[in-house]
């Protein structure tokens, strides 16, 4: 590498770290909002409206943390340097950051303020442009079929998720009283974000790193898994509509969607030996976090498949603690945990620094305890058993999650090279 190339490469690394730093700052903000939300349940805090705080927490977790992190990694780790160095990507990342933060800052303004909607539209438009430019550039990237499939699928589902947002915006504008339509719009958005964009983008990044040490037979198995996963996202959407007792055609497609999720698990299990072998070179802590994240993904997929049964569907879509536990299982247990493991393995968090290990262990432990308490609370609600201890436990866990996030931020700052 000549001097000019070395200078450009160093500048490229600095840009990537800037966006990752901002995403980790977003994680700290999300943790802070989580503490405020759970504090609001226990204490009188008149300065914040609970529903608007919940909305801010929800949107910023998606935009200011996970989407920013995933888009940054897709640009810098999947595309070659001569392509991802294009100014348009810096502009798009800046658009995502600004829209996320401005939407967050405007969330506590009076209801129906146009600023929050405006910044939400800017964020969505930025993701549209990113998707268009990224898919065009992906054709020139020398990545495997699996990575291309999952990357393009992730972009498609990112765009489809916005249909739910526009649907919700229309219902609000029309002042509709149709609560069923609100739920369907929200579930459509969440489905394509969680099970579509987030999940496919994470696997695209993982496969892009691990396939380098795999043979062609192993790569073919991953490609088949990718296809089944993409198809399952479309079919399993109909599982989210079962709560409203739809007609037989919806039920048939939902049943096929349920089976497709079982096929996803089967295809993944067929690839575990190759993935395990490829992951032997990973740091032990990273490997442990990865195993937990994959376990969360498999558990999520199994539970999602079982929503074809009315009792399970009622619990998932009607029991608030179970809903929150299910969403956190994906968002924290799978996506966030896998992103942090990825950061640690590939130099964005320095594992030689003791605080980094403490931070990751703290955050991981908090996620596990959070899931146990939420699911226990959900089971108690299903059997009409409640306890006043749960809000206090969840409040303490939210503080532990925030401590983990802040320690991760400290570790990133102290080892920012």
C-alpha cells in the first residue's frame, strides 16, 4: 500500500468509527430513556408524558442505534473501499443521524406537532436513497451470493416497513377510530423491521465475515438458509393478523408462514457445524455472546411459528409483558447483542481493555435477566397472578442496562484509535 492509499485508508477508518461512535451514543440514550420509562411507572415525574417518552424510546432505538449501526457496517464492511468512499454515503449517514436526533428532540413537544412527522419523513427518505444507492453498488462488490441475497432482502424489507408508518400516519390524519387498522399497521411495521431488515442485515454481516473460511458446500447451505429466511418474512407477516380472527385464506397463508419458520430453524441447524467451525477463531467472549444471540434468534423464530395456535397468538399479541419480552428478545437479545459482539471481534471495541469486557458482560447479563423477568411477569399475567415486585425489578434491570451501555461508551472512547 503506497502512502496515498494508506492516508485514504486511515481517513476511511476514521469515518467509520465516527458513525459507530454516534450509534453507541444512541445506545446510551436509548438506555437512559428506558430508565426514565420504568421510573415513570414507579415515581411521579411530571416533566415527561409517558406515551410520548415511549414513542421517543421506540423510534430512537430503531433509528439512532440499530439502523445507524447496521447501515454503517453494510457500507463499510460489505462494499469495497473504492465504492463506499463515495460522498453520498457520508451525506446519507449524516441525514440519518440528524433526522434521528431531531425527531427525538421534538418528541416531547405538544401532540400533533408537525416537526416530528417531518423528521420522520426525512429519516425514511434517507433510508430509501441509501437502499437505492447501496443495491446499485452491491452489484460491483465481490461478495458471495448469500451476502447479496440477504443484503438486498434487508433493503427491500426496510422499505416495506415504511408502509406501516405511512399507514399509521394516514390513520392519524384521518382521525380514524378503527383500532384494528392501527394494530395491523403497527404490526406490519414491526414485522418488517424486526424479522426483515434487522435480522437479514445482521446475517449478511456475519456471513460476509465467516464465509471467507468456508468451502463451497458450506456456502451453498448458507445460501439456502438465506432464501428460506427471506421467504419466511413475507409469509409469516400473516401470523401477525391472526389476532383479528381473519378469514380462511389468511389462515392458510399464516399456516404456511408458520411452517416456513420451522424450515428456517431446520436450515440454520444444518449449517451450525460449518458456522461453529468458522467461529473457532473468534474471541471466547465474542463467541459466547454470539451463541446467546443465535439462541435468541432461534427461540424468537420458534415462538413466532407457534403463534399459529390461538392460545400462543393471544399471549404474544394481547399480553403486554409478553409483547415487550418478545420485542426485547429480538431487539436486545439478538440484534443488539450480535452488533456488540461484531464490534468487539472486528476492532471497534478493544477487548484488551478490561472495561470493555466488564461492559459487555454487564450488558449481556442485564439482557438475560430482563428477558427472564419479563417472561415471568407475562406468565403471571396469563394465569392472573401479579406482584408489585415486577416494576421494581424491571426498574433495576433498566439501570443495569444503562450502566452496561455507558461502560461500552467509555470503553469505546478510551480505546478510540
